[in-house]
C-alpha cells in the first residue's frame, strides 16, 4: 500500500491539501464567525464556533459543526483586513473582532463531504471574534502575508520564505520532548517534511539515539515525530524539485514510524545531516549495493517488481513526491479478451520502445516535428510520469489530492480513469498521452479501482455516475486484476525483456544520441542537471521554473551508462517480433506534419480577429516602408499597439520583443519561456500581452512593469494559438483541444485576475489554428490532419466538421459578415466555405502554401502570407488574386492588419511594415 493510500484514512477535516500545493500553515486561533447578515438579536444563533487557520496564501475558517463548510479566503483576493467594532458587538468584544473583506471565498467540505470547491466571486465581509487573544496578536501577521500576496509569484515566495525564516529563527527545539535527557545533540537545523503536494516546515534534531522532527504548527497528529536510530533500515539522499536537498529515511518493519522524507535549505546542510546520521553508533542499516541487487534479480532471488521498485528508489522516485512518483511499465496490451494467456507473446507490449513510439504513425509525425524544432529539441510535449497522471489513476482513493492539484475541481467525468481498455487505447493513440503505470497496479488490493462513495465525481455523458473502473473481461474482480497484472510482470516474457525498458527509463537510452535513436527524448527541463535553481537569482524566473517542474514531472536519475544485462534464463534470451501499431488503415501513406506548420499557422487566428480598417485604395497601394530583424528564428506572432507607435513580436527563439516605430529601435527584449513561443495578443487596455508557448503555458506579460504577471498551465502539449474576444480567451493546442477561459483584464493598477477555465473543445488531432467571429459566439478550428470544425462557443458543442485538406490546416479566417470562412492547408489549397451550409464555394490549388490570413472587415478582400515571401490580396467574392507584393525572401509566417498599416513576419525573423504609398513612411 502506498503512502497516499495509508494517508487517506488518517485525514483530519482540515489538512494541508485544502491549501495550494506547497502553501504553509502557520497558526491556529479559536474564533467565532458571524456570517454576513447576522444581527444583534440572533448573534448567538447564527454564529459559528471554530478555528481560524493563518496560512501563507490564505486564511481558512474551520467550523466545529461538520454541516457548515470550511471557508477559505485567498489573500490575493482580500482587499482589507482590519480590527472592527461595529454595532453588533458589545464593549466586552473590544479589541477582539476582526473583519476581512474579500472578492473571492472558497467553500469546501460542506456536510463534511469531499467534493469540488464552491467559488463565490463577489466582494463580501467576513467577521471573526477571537475567543482568547486580541486582534493585535494576529492582525499584523495576516497583514504581512496579505502584502506578500500582492507581489508576483517569485517575489511572493521570497517574502514568504523570509517570514518563515524569521519565525523559525525564534523557534527552538523543545528539549522536553527528548526521550532521554542524557541524549547528546549531534545536529540541529531547519527543514521541511515532504508529503505529496505538501511541505510542512519544522525543526530537525539529531541525537546519538534518535532523529526528531518538530513542526512549527499543530497539523501533525503528534507534536514531535521521533525515530529511533536502531529502527532505521535505509537512508537515501533525494533530489527534490531538481535540487539535491532531500533525504528519505526508511524504518524496519514494526517500527512506530515507518519513514520520513525531509528537505533542507541547501545541499550542504542535507549532506551534513546525512553524514552525521551515518556516523552514529546506534545505526544498523540494511543496505545492498546496486550490483548486488542486480545479481539477485538476474538470479531470480529478487522479483521483477521488487527490482523495479529498488531502481525507482535509487533514481530518486518516492511515494512522498508526486513529481517523482515510482514509475512502472505497461506490460499487457490485451484488455478485451475473456481470458489472459500469459504464454501468448502477442498480449505483451514491446518493452524496447517508449509508450510514445509504440504507434508508428504517431512517432513518425513527432520525428518530423522534432527535426524542425529549434534547440532544445524534444519528441514528447508531456512526460510519462507527472503528478496529474499519478492522481488520474488514484482519484477514487485520493480525491482531496486531485482537488488540491486542480484548484478545487475534478476532471470531467468522461475524462477520468474509467476503463483499462480506454486508457490503454488513449496512451497508444492520443496526441499527448504517453503515461506509464504506477506500482499500485501490481501490488496491494486494488482499492484505487473502486469508488466507495468517498466523493461525488459527477455524471458521464451516458447518464451514469462515476463508479468502479471497468476491468478487462479476464479479471474476475479488482483483486484478480492486480494478481494477473503482477503475474504478467513476473512472466517469462517480461523477465526476458524488462531490461530494455530499464535502459529507457533508468539507463543508457535516457540521454544523448542513444535516446534520440530510441525515440526517447523529453523536454530538457525534466532531466537531472538541466537547471540549477540555486544559480537563478530572479525569484520570478525561479518560481516559474519550479511550477514547470511540478507540471512536467521529472525523468528518473540515470543509473546505468551501459546496456542493462538481461535476466538469466535456462535457454538464454529469446527474440520476439511485434506487429506495428497503426492508427490508420492506409499504412503506407506518407503524411508530412512539421512542427513549424503549427507555429506558422497560429498567428492567422490572432490576426484575423483584429479590427482592420484598410480601404481598397489603401491595400492596392501598399509597399514596405520599413523592415528590421531582431529575432533569431521564425516570427510567430505580431501585434501593433493601439497608438500605432510600437510593435510586439514573438518567435521560436523564445523571445518577446518590443520595437519602436518612431525611434526605429528595440525598446524591450524579454525571455518569456525556455521553449518556442507560438502566438501573442495585446489586450485592449494596452497593458497586458498574452503569449502562447510550446511549454504548454499561456503567459500574461505586463507592459507597464515589464514582467510576467501570471503563468497559466493551459494544456498538455504546445499551445498553438491564443485569441481573445469579449472577455473570453480561447487557447488551442497540439494536445487536440481548444479551451475556453473567462479573462477580463483588470483596470486597477496593482491587480491581476487570472483566467478562469470555462470549458474544453475536444478534437481528434492537434489543433494548429483557430479564429472566432466578431461576437465571440462562433469558433472555427483547423487540425494537423486537415479537419476543420465549427463550434458554438456558448454551448461548447460542434456545429459541423469536415475534412478540408490532405495534411495540416495552416490558417482559418471568418468573414466580418459571418457568412463565409477561409481555410488554407499544407496541400497548397485555398478554400472558401459557406459558414451556414459548409458548402465549398471556392477551391484553388495554388502550388504553394499560405500560412496566415486576415479577412478585412467590411471588405471582401483577404490578405495572405505565403511560402513565396509575398503578401497576397484575394477577392473573397470573385475568388481572384488582386495583387501579390514581394517583401520577404523567406515564407511569411505571421500577419497583422491595422488602420492604414500591415505588419508581416517571416521564417528567418524579419519583420516588414507596409503602408499605402501616399502615407509618410
């Protein structure tokens, strides 16, 4: 049984999972809460007794009566915290009443039921009377944390860390908790206890007989955790969030405390604690070398499961760290047969290939995309082990962990772990799903497969509530399923081939040329040593990278630099052949899908929604008045400020740049991400730029302050397009979705409201481009496989779907009268459709590709950027080419149209400004 399964039964009503991941709980005050509307006459009747929890990013009220919900007030939404002495309270209440005003309140665990959080987004007052202390005892601390909440994420973290350090320096270890007053203190420091999604700071004390951990709050069941040194069986150094600062201690069976995972401020302090523990005479470790364990496994004294668990532990995988949860392989591929014949080699997965390479058509497209990528290159935009994937499997037994990770929401019922067959199929066919399994599939009772009514996960589209996971026909029940999965893992086939999988996950095929040959290249930040957080001085940059680490997951530490030897068998290793998996019946069809096409197409959907006021005379007289090159790679997004003075551009070189047309010089250059940027748009207030990136995030950049205000983990693969209309943000991605977000730019100077998820539009293939009509009610999307889909944004339902192109859709655009739309593809076809009937009105084979389009408002003219480096003008009614103007020597990849001005950017980073001849240049 994993730590999470153990932890579920021990959960108190309030626990750290109700906070944001990594948020710190400081103090607890006994209070009485008076809900809004309470009057003096019914003060006692309506009041709620409970405890007020002061946390680093929120204030949480936990009522004693279970029927009342827990109330969380996020400090970033709080507008005021003050002592209050209104008419509701008598003189006896003086100095004991505090009022908090917040724009958001989160209600959790009403009637003590675990379910999605309720968010109330309106300004309201929350009044608390302190039972035993005065307001002055807690108000300064809340105000200090409130000030921290107004800062950008990195600076907020730095200020909170300073607050924690200040508090910790005043807290000494209480020596009265020593079991033996004659124990000699060997080492003392500060550190955090690490649990899944939770860090709890405290004081670490090592004596000659015991290890102690004293938390600074009262969240633990005991005030001090005590571990006898003679009970310790293993001590392992750990990498935590890509930093060598962790240490995990395991105890022998039957010990009062089974294990503890600690992180220390620096690697030097961790090493000092590790070395001091090993120096103690009381310590009696049970350790075997890696070579010894390998020989035991090869000789069959150690099972496949136990050996893989040992390798996971050696590679820094821990049940306490969801970013490095132990990873296990898919072994069986047959989840539909009535019986499971373990002697039949056809039921097994090819263990010499990563999940992403099992489907030949899918991996071929990824290889092509990989070749076109700038460095650092990667094949897979998502990992095989992430916190989200772990909790995808464990949601039924760990709903609070899911809510913590997903901001108080469960996934859509039909997207949950509902069926083994469906999950395997998605791993095989999905555009961004490469997840492996977890140890719970091979050990334990299979409780994670059952829905015991711990929480209400919702209703599926077929009208059925979320129940137990649908098992394969060959499994009698969840116990039998686990037994047979374990039998498959220990089978002759697995025993003779599991070393190939070890090479991929823990071995020589994890990095470098061998990883490329094995199609085993993931995003560089997931690898050990790729990022040194200690050398990053900017707290905001550091916070952003830590968030990415949490989202992407981490590749295990590499344990072997040479091929792992196979297990010993009586007859020697056998050789198996596999049927190539194909997602299409046309197995020999050559389909060219390049990553650059997706990036080039992203800008079309941004540009086409811009209000353009060029007249026919203006367009016919356009010429290049100015050109410049600031980017080192292809331009993927262009935006002109409302005053027409500055140009913002983004590129595959990861940079956002601001250029002054008046001064003709670069004003600003900002490295938004460590990966290519795909699209950008300037908000109407001219204060915020929204940027889409290949790292799956959408960034919100402040023009005024020159920094990232927020980073939204929007998708599971690269973001290909961002568009905004009427306070609705629409993001598209290679993960086969477009997502709808509520996003209203704030008019207040020091306030930023994050985008709120509204809904998701699922496609069969990655979305390369999109455009929305002027009302924001109709959306047209284009995919990598040539499908064009028309969506009703309000209902989130598709209106129509058609196969418009052979190959990817580069660009789509909706006419201003909302009667027609254009699509251009990698097949060199230009098509115009009737939006209502989806009738093809125009089909033109150009012999070259169009990468971006803008349908000029109030005109039938369409501006296009082409492979030939030309800006073309087409008549949308007559389907004729009006003019073609040469401005670039490379393909035009982005296009922006504004009043009396056109901007174009190309694949080599050049940007051109076009104006009518009669205008001053």
